[in-house]
């Protein structure tokens, strides 16, 4: 890897902001950077944000890219629990 990246997200991860995250994650993956997300300051996440994270996780599984979620806010953790993906995305 040419350098790990820690992305700290703040505010909302939703239909308005998820496309920017997707673009950034795709760029880092193409460049061979491992990515760790800190979602501890995310106050709201909708299904678009969740889809972006699941897609990144699946891309990592399929091609060996290193992607992980480091920390979640209560709002994000609740969405993960409702969707049944906390074990998959958090490695629990």
C-alpha cells in the first residue's frame, strides 16, 4: 500500500453527501490506499450512506483492498443494527 488514509466524517451521510464519499473511496482504492473511516461524528445516516459503506466493504472483499470502519456514532450504529450489518461492517 502506498499509504493508509483515515477519513473522519462529520455531520450527515445521506443522499446529498454520500456521492462525494463514494467518489473519494473509489479514488483511494484505485490508487492502492488502505482506508479507515471514523464515523464517530456522523449525526445522521440514510440508506444512501449505508449503501456506500456496504459497497466499499464488498469491493474490499472482492479485490483485497483494505477498508474498515473504525468508530461509529450512536446514530450510525443504530442504522447498522437495523440493517443487520454491524458484524459485517464493524467486524464484531
